[in-house]
């Protein structure tokens, strides 16, 4: 069975602690009771400033349903640190930025709504109401997906949460049989996400099950969506095309390797890095592999999800490199070296690439030639992807106190 490799001692200590209320079966649990958010500003509820996700927002893991990883919000030419806060535990997932607010999930089992301008906490939602002795709250490793009125994400105990954006109160929960890394895709009144119980789920807007599709391995990736279908790729070595309306499989392509990264789609072509140390381009309509990019530097899987522009596919590798690949030919355009593995997924903003590394740096790289333009040292590994929206960049690190940074123009 697939594993992610050795955990830090801190993560091992968390796993070793007994948990109460562990998952034994998959079933649906809906509750409309409030989950006691920590409201820090009464004016937030009295004068709602909640905005609909717009073209300049970063409302989901890879920005859009195609999972392009390309921001549509401008950034200042020279980034300045606007604020830095601590949330109490490691940040493994990518933040969301919509309107005046930033939403950051934490391994402590909290989702925090922060003021974009100051970093001040507006409310904090917990994955469980009460933490039992000798246990801990299930953490969030899934990135939040933000809609006009709700936020969706899953936790490491396999519970999928729907949260009121304005108040931070729980709307409903859906319980699966395995850990949830997958971020959600929202299409109309349908909500798609994967689980480590080997299934892709489609829920209705009220939290009831529309359908589920069973695979033969963990579903780690976030589902991309195009033309009424979604794609899932996971530890059963298959790339599956699933109809969103019916949940029926339209196509199945055997890739002969694990897939951890989430696919990005441009037209008929899907791009994804694999556990077999390659990036593949697949014509999902013809079910053909168009090209395979192999760096040729040994056993270095791709955990990073690609950002795809008009000309390039950009992705981080466990070979300590950021790779830029010609989108048409599959040939190397450039590589950028870091000092540690790169599990962070790149974000493209104009002619700039932003990406974290386990060497503790957030890098800004020229999209054109792969040269370094700027970097910020966080002091701890960065595996989350940079979120770029509403004129700022937000990213968290794996520091034990949960450091979150916001960059923009003062």
C-alpha cells in the first residue's frame, strides 16, 4: 500500500495518541447546530462584508475548476510582508482568499477566517466541538473551497465539513471511511471530493449523498472538472473520467503508477505529475498519453500539482527542482534548483512563478527563463501552495506554531 514516507517525530507523536470517536463506517451525519465559533468582531455579523468569489479571488486549492494554478489577481511588482501571525499548529494546506477575508486551515483542526488587511481573526471553526482527554482534534490537510455562502473542506478523520462563511458556524457534516486530503470542486448544487476510503463522493448542496464512485485505492487528488465530467487519479494507478450528473465512469486509462498530485486541464489535454518520477500529458477524450516528461535524475516522485499556462507546465519535484515543461512538446524549458524537495504546488501570476520548498523558502521565479527574482525565508518547510487573490499572496509554513504570512503592497 502506498505511503508518503517517514513522518516527522512531531507527526508521529500525533498519530501515536489515541483518538476518541474514530471512524468505523461511512455514513451521513447532518447537523444544523452551531459549533461555537470564536467571533472577534460583532460588526462582522451586523454589517456583512462577505463578497461573492470573483475573478480576482483565490477560492479553491488550484484557483479554478480546471485546476490551472494560474492567478487572475495582479500583485505589486515588489512584494512586502503585510503581516505574520501564528495559528497554533502546522499549515499543510493552501489558504483561500475571497473579498476582504482569508481562510486558513490548520493541523490543529481549526479553520480560521482572517481579515485580509490585518491578519486579525474574525472567527475560528473547530473540526470537533470537544477534544477528549489524551486525544486531539482531527486536523485539516484539505484546502478550503469557498462559495458565495459556504466553505467546504475535509479533515484527517474523514469528515467533510460545510461551514457558514459569515458566522463560522457549522452547516452540516458528511462522514466518510478514510482521511480526506482532497479539496472540493463545487459545480452548481454538486460538491465533489475524494477520500482515503477509496471513493469519490458527490454530495448535494444540503449534504446528502448524490452518488459515490468506488476506486481500488486512495483518492488523494482534488477533482478537476470540464464539460460535465470530472477526473480522479489515485493509488490504483488509473485515471478515470466520471460523469458528474450520473456518477458513471465514461473512461478508464491505466497509467501504471500512483498519482498523488491533482490534474490540471486545458482543453482536451490533462497534465499531472506521477509517483513514477514523470509528468504526463493525456488527451482525455482520445484516452491517449501525448507525452511523458522524465527528468532522468533518479527516483524523485512528483507530489506537486502543476500550474499550466499557454506555453508551459510548471511543477515542483522531490528532486529539489522546479520544472518548466513545454506544454506542446513535453521538453524541458528550464529548471530551478532549491535545497530540498518541492511538494508545494506552483502558482503563476503574470510572468512570475511563486512556490514553496522544504528548504523553508518561498521563491519568486521568472516564468520566462527560470531565474530567481525574490525569496522569503520562513525558517520551516513550506508544502502549501501560495494563494494569490485580491492583490495579496498568503502562505503558511510547517512551523509548530502555525505561521501564516501575507505579502502585498503597504
